[in-house]
């Protein structure tokens, strides 16, 4: 069993490794900042083709938040529970291009415009479509991460404290998301097999 409670590295600095490498030689790109003993445990599961099985046993169900409206409702519920005084969100959507363009899994954006002599700002939250067919804990971690940026722009101590306030197991789930990304890159699916 892999359990951790470590401070996480910069989350949106993940990079995609080369698809031409064999699964046995696949570097653990998403886990490179974790202790070697954890990387070794994950590598053993990858080598034995057991990583997906481990994830499916740990997270047996996927969520049903599969469109922009339900994602917005979900994000707003979390925001209203923990961050009532932060600026409103004008848009919450799944985005198919996030992981490719920005090497990230979620984005928050802040747009300022002048309208009628007044400065108006809009906050947007975008979640990678990779999280449409995942356990709810994974989606929650991404939403919490992006919501925390409404208050804390940098990945600092206050940022991670806010994430843990909204999601006490934040660091464990972030680690599991990184394990998920490792398996997804290795096999192409984890929780929902590809359709023919």
C-alpha cells in the first residue's frame, strides 16, 4: 500500500514523456519529486502490469459529473462551502486542450475588462477532460487546487493549507492522481477502457 503525506511540488510543471519508450523503461515523470522508495513501489507495479489494478481497487467507482453544467454546480458547491468571500466564477468547464497546451490538468484565469468606466473582472476555472472518467476524489483535488488559486496565486504554504482545509487528504489524492497519470500514459486508460 502506498500512503504518503508529503509536500507536493509545483503541480502544473508536469511534462509529458516520450510515447516511444517501452513500458518497462517508462520514467516516472509525474512522480520524479517523490522519495525514491515510493517511485520504486510504483515502478514495481508498472513492471508487473498491476498499477491499473491497484488504482481500480483503491478507487472502484468513477463520478458522474460528465458535463460543464454539472461540473459548474460541483465546483460552486465546494466554493460556496469553503470560499464564500472570493470573487465569483464566471465559467467552469471541461477543456480538451489543457494538458496538451499548458502541461497542466486544470487552469484558473482572471480576465479584467473596462465596461462603462468600471473595471470588471471574471474568474474562470477549466478542468482537463482527462478527469471526466475518474474517481470523484481526483476531480475534487483538481477543483480544490484551482479554487485555491482564487485566494493564493502561488504554490506556497498558505496555498497548500487552503487545499488541505477544503480537502484534508489533498496530498495523498494528488499523489494518487500522479500515479493515475503514470498508468494512463503507460496503457492509455485506467478506469474506463477505450471504446472501439
